[in-house]
C-alpha cells in the first residue's frame, strides 16, 4: 500500500491574553503573525473569553477565528459567572484554530493541587483531507513540579490509547530534560529535538533562556522543520513546525 504524505503546518503560542512585552493589548499583531506563518493548525494558550477589562471583555477565540477564517474550538479551564446578570460568563483557557474542519472536540480538566489554577487538555479531531488527526493543546501548571508531572501522566493516559496520528502542542512549563517532559517524549516525538536548529528557547520573548513550548507528534506524523518565530505579541515566542501526515 502506497503512503501519500500530506503537508501540515502547526504552531503553538502562549498569547498572554494578547498583551505583549510592550504592555499593549493587540490581537491583530498575533493574527498577522499566524497568517504570515501559513499555519494550518494552531494551539493557543492563555486565551480570554469575556474575561475582564484586561482584554476589553472580548471573545478572543471568536475574534481570531473570524479574522483568520479558521475553525475554532475553545476550552474554558476557568469559568466564572458574569459580573452583572445577563452578561456572558467569564472564561479563560486554551483554543485550537484549524484551516481544516473540526469534527469534534472535548476538554478534560487535569489534576490540580489545592489553591492552584485549573489546567486542561483540549483535544480535537481534525479532518485533514480525509484523514482524522487528533490535535491536542495544553498548558501545564507553573506552580508545582509534582503537579505538573501528575498532569503529564494524565495527558499520556488520555492520548496514549489512540491509534490515530496525533499532534500535541502547548506551553508545558518545563525544560526538555525534566521528568514531566520525558514522560511525554517517551510516548511522542519532540519535533524540535528532531529537526530544530539551536536551543529553541521560547521565554522570555525579549531575551529567551528556556525552552518550555513544544510541538510533539505520534507515529503517522513526520517532522520536516521547526523554528521559533521572533515576535513580541506576548511574553512567550511561538513555535512553528512543518510536518507530514501519513495516510493511505
């Protein structure tokens, strides 16, 4: 049986609710970067939806979807009632943007220690030219190494049983040799380690000294290239990867 690779461009970016290092709230410069990259699939973290004045109460996932002409799936890991009756709920979490149809999606809340922020794993099934791809986006805790390890183990359980090709992206808040990351890379390949050039540092954007943002992939997906994009729309830098999706 002949295998026909399908090119696929993926990007992950912690957008810090759209506020850059210059303290300016500017979704347009983030959207322009995504557009210029040509990404087919995007995992965003720290995304506000009617959250507060810090993001002008905007529905950020809907704004990005409309601006970029992409499908969207949103996961609210924090979900609070409105300040005033009749207003939308205040939500904060992760989003997936896709140039391909999203068949379905779900969000699973990850283990949390008392007093810490809730995190989740957003999974979407993407129809990539007739091939079902499992695309997942997460933002692991920065508060506790032990909690982060519990979250990583939960991600492995949630995604590990799938026989479909999968891509996992996100802000994992740990360096490549940390046990939390090796727990994941024992199951999925680290695109940067395969095809990236240089250290791949992603934080802090104006003087990056650590690699904590990742594009990981399963069997059925090949890594072709990876780069960190220089932009100052957030305190993180985005990671962009060119992949090939294998299918019959």
